[in-house]
């Protein structure tokens, strides 16, 4: 830790250290920081190379603290909150109400100030406690600094940061959930990189180093007065940990970490942590491997982000299966939700209005509160469900007026998700895409450091909180008409209410007349009409399609009017009824085949009685197709007169082949269609075809 910061905190820390006996570490009888039994700890095992003193300017003394050792977690309902919060029934008194606040120190070093609900500047951990938070989760990286002491970013979360956070948490009655990544920087399902100091170790030596690192860190937390309630031995370890990818080695490392926890913090729970509960069978598979290799743990923890991780019903099923089968406690160690779609730090966010994700709640403070409440409810009613931790609820913008101003702070203090210095450790990800915070719109504090009403959900779920049920967000209206058809705008739209129900509300459309609508119906394209219900804005998107001369143009009547010809050995080729995979309507042509070079077919329709100039289009999406030859085509009297090449690039990415202005003489026969050939990539070429159109050109 930097000496100048230590100077300002010296009195505060001295008081805290004197309270170790009062507050209690995770193991009162083991507070010394000597090496583990029967071994000598190398000087670098703690894995922290302090950055140069010059990286931190002189700072003011910290904000006045609450009375040391006094728990600020409320035992009664907080009053005055404006949000609707439905009570979670039968909620255990010891249910973990957690917030990951790993980036707080880096934020404060960058000049961020935090406030309480009275608008007064206050230690952020006091505000968390006063809102019902009883656990703070903090990640620990081995050595998130380069050889010159420059931090990789993401909070520069070494053990020194964890100690500072643990002391401040203990002072207000909050326990610590220590999240060991066993990496020098971010560990997640996509990467589990070995710390540089351990990169040349074989598995036995690595397990010993991991044990000693865990042992030393926990001893230091004990000595500092932190109260460790739970320890994660790895972060989102979906089949990998610390550079190891076999379960024999992964579980050996987990057991090494667990052994250190049992020795130093016998009262703390040991947790393993995984992600992607939506993947069928994944959690049962992980739990089976843990059991097979006799991993010593108490809690099977999951990440759950509603945008990506499926339904809460599925989460309950997969975690309850682990709890029932292996008699383990279960929890959600990471969740969050956006309270606004807006970015506040000039870096861009993971989640916004245009994000291709599942949106189960509006991006409002009430929507954030509803999401958090529902996750708590789901876990509380699982067998052996013990708690929920909200991820990085305190990670907000550093407050600069421009990206350039913020970048200086991200680089100097590590308050962005990654700094340019991380390139030496993670050149393919953080070293390329370093920058600011991509989750500032999901924090539980606003951009000025003031707590959002949703923070108090941790308290209010125990009692419920009544508030007027009002619209939070309006769902845009969308419909399609053929050219020349009358356009009739809806009188009501669907409103997302504050209790997450849906209601129809009256809407007023702005500056649009019947004459405007009549003119619109004569032009093809998509038109946006703006309106409002009360003070909430809404849009109506009207798509005017040119007069379509094809029968059953979007396959809603099955294959009527169409001929599907399997030219090779396409295993599945048929009209599928699945609205989520359709461009419009509920149906589309589906194809799939597992064998290489087996997909080749046409979908076509014959049209008589045309004369003049016409255009034709058809749409496709797909994946795993390898080398392809796909094109829309037009045949006149059996001769191909035009084609339009098409591509497939993944789920939801529709490509439309358009052929414009081909000529047809009276009496000629026209065939329009799509040709598809896919070599495949071994996992099975697949795709969907929809929305064919034949219309007069011009």
C-alpha cells in the first residue's frame, strides 16, 4: 500500500487493530502472520508489489467513521423509500445480503466521494451497512502490477486493498467474502490465467504456492481485524482454474485453498464459484467432478445476470439439484441490473437500450430494485439457499468532464476495468481493450456518489414497501402493413409497471394526421411515430411492405405455395413454428445437418401472370456453416436471370438477398427462390429462412 495513504489512515488503523479481539477475525486464535506450519514462506508469496509512492497524491483524511465496532446493519424497516418492494416471505435472519465493492479504494483515490441518504458525505461501507448489507465481497489478485509498479486496473485488487476494505467493513458490522481469483488479473469463464510468479510450477508446486498464498492473505486479514465469513477458492471456474484445465488439477488447487481456509479461518465458509447456469447439465457436471475428487467446500455459488443467464426458474432448478444431491449450501455470488441505459464515464457500457440481451425489467431504479428483489426471493426459497451478492455496486464514474480526463485516473489509480499496463499480462484482451468502467449504469450509487433507493432493497425485502403502482417504461408499438393498406395507430400501449406487471395505458401520438398516414401507406419502408403516455415517451414503428405478389410470403401457412428441394442429405429441412427464431410472424424455414458437406437445398415458388419490372428479396440467418454458397435467384422461363449473394454470420444476424429490376414479358413463367450449400464446421450447419417478397420495381 502507498505510504502517503498510510500516513493519513494511521490513527484510524491503529484503532482498528486494537479492536481485533472485540470484532474478531475469522479465527481469533490465529492472528500471527508467520509462514504456514512446516514451511517457510518465500518473500514474494504474498504476491503484492507495491506501486511507486508517486502514483498517489496527498489526500485528505478519510471521512469521519462511525463508532468502531458498532454494527450499523438495521434490525427494523427503513422508512421513506419511494420504491415498491414486494416482501420476500420466510427470509432467514442470517441471509447474506452482499455487495461486491472491490473498486472502492481505487475510486476514492481517483477523487470519488460517497454520500448517505441524507446527502452527507460518509464512508461508503457505513452507507452499505445502514441499507441492510451484511457482507461485502472483495476480489484478491496475486500481483496486479507490472515490474515498474503500475497497476493493471480493475481496482488494482491485491491483498493490501482487501485489508483496507476488510477493516472498514468490520468497523460497521459487515463481514467479508474474500474472492481469490488465483490470477494476477481478471479470471472468468473465458480466461483463467496463472499468476506470473507461478507460471513455471508443476501442479504440486502450484498447489503448495496457492495454499501458502491463501494462508498468508487470510492471516493478514485476521491480524488487521477483518471478519472473514466466507472465502471463494476461485472465480467463475467453469472447467479451468489458475491455468489448469483438467478436473484432477483444478480440484487439487481448490483443495489447497480450502485447506488454508480451514486452518486460518475455521468459522468461515468455503465457496466454489461457477457461471452460466443456463447451460443444460453444466452445474450437475461441475458438482459431480467436485464430489468425485472430494473437494472440501460448503457453498456452491453461481453468477446470475438476468441478461444472459436464463430464467430464475432454471436457476432454482440447477442450484437446488446441487443442494439436494450433495447437501451443499447455494447462493448467487454475482448479480446486477442497469438502473439507466445512459453511460456516465465516456467509456460505453456492457448494457444499454441497443444491447442484444434479454430485458426482463426496465432500465430504471425501480427495475433494478425489482431484479434484485426477485433474485433474493429465488435464492431464499431454494433448498439451502443462503444469500445474494450484488456485483460492484459502488463502481461509478470517476467524474471527469471528458474521456481524456478520466483516462488519466484510470491509468494512474486503476479505477477503470483495465489500464494499458495490463498488456504485459493479458495482451489479447485487457491490453487491447483497456478503458473505464462498463458497468457504471448498474451501480447502486448514481454518478455523483449518492445512493440509489434500490440500495435499500437489502432491508426492505424483509418487510415489503408499499408505493403507488405507476408506469415505469412503455413498450414501443410495432406492426407491418402492405402498401396501400390503411394505417391505424393503436390507442393504447403496453406499460411496464413499478411492480413489474404489464398494463395497457392510453397513448397520444404527436404531429400525425390521417393525411400523413395515407401518404405513408403508399411508400415502402419503416416509419417512426412519436408519442407519450403521461410523461413517458413511446414510439410506434410502422413497416410498410410493397405489395407482395408471393403466396405465403413468411411461411405462416407452412410450405403452402413453396417447394423445398433437398439436393443432398440435409437432415432437417422444414417449416418450423418458433417465433423467437423468425424474422416476422411465428414460422420460417429451418435447416440443420450435422455431417460435413451434407447441406444443399433450394426453397422456391413459381409465379404466373407477371409483366413488367420486378424486385425479389428473401432473408436468412444461421451459424456453424463453414464455407458456404448461398444466394437468392430469379429464373424466367427456366433460365436464371439474376442472383444476389448472401451470408450467414450468427444467431439473430439476418442477411437479405435483394434482386432489383428484373424484366418479365407477358406470358413468361417466373421462379424465385434461395439456394443454400454449407460445408459445415463439424458442429452442424444450421439456419433459418424467412420473409420472401416479390413486388413491382420502381
